[in-house]
C-alpha cells in the first residue's frame, strides 16, 4: 500500500513536469533506493543522533518499556528497521496508520491502550512543543521536550536523550 502511494506521487510528478509517464517507474525505484538502500554510498536521507543508541541501550537495560508515537506514514516501520532501532520498541505507532495525528490526544490514547498502560505511568519524549508537549499533556501524560538547540524559555526540556536517564531517575 505504501509503495503504491509513493509510486502515484512519482507518476504525478512526472506528469506535472511533462515527461513520459513510463519514467515514473524509474523515478520510484530511484527514490526507494535512495531512501532505503543502506549499502549505497549516496544514502543519507535517514540518520540518528549520536546519543540515540546509547540512551536506548541504557533505558532498555533499566527495564523501561518503550514505544514510538510519530506523525509519520507507514514507512516508519521500514525506517526503524533500516536504522536498527526497531528492536528497542514494543510498538511503533504512525499517525497515518492510526488515522489521527499529534497533538490530538486520541493518538496518545491509542498508544496507551495498545501498550496496556495508564497515562500516569508514561513519559512522552518529543521535539515539538505543540505536537509532543501539548499533545501528551492533553492526554494526561507527562512530557519531556528534546531540544538539541537548548532554546531558552522552553518548559520541561532536555538537550540530549542521555539526559532522559536523569529525568527518569528523579520520577
């Protein structure tokens, strides 16, 4: 289903620029290689911050259950696997799959129900003051903002995922 969606976008682009539509397959394939083929030297679309794996390793070692809740499409599963991050998480929720996106509290409620946890036992970490902080808070979930730029006047923030360990130790 996802590939059909992206193929249609490639087809529409080709049509819009006036190229023969038989080029759509070539554009689609080139896009898939560029996005998901880690063996290619020119692959640079998806990457992770240096603190991600060490933080996830520490959280997993401490026994924390983790899930992903993202305003993304179906490809998030492919991307998480590509980056070798999928094994850290019990569940991965993409807004496009669930039919609602952050900051709507219903997406957070879907995650809570799917993981079988209550809002009071969850901390949501995200990078958007509106989608993540406000969305989680409206669902009754404590939230922490990852603010790598360390902007002043942003509430409940950390500059690195490694700082999350200290936040959780305090709770």
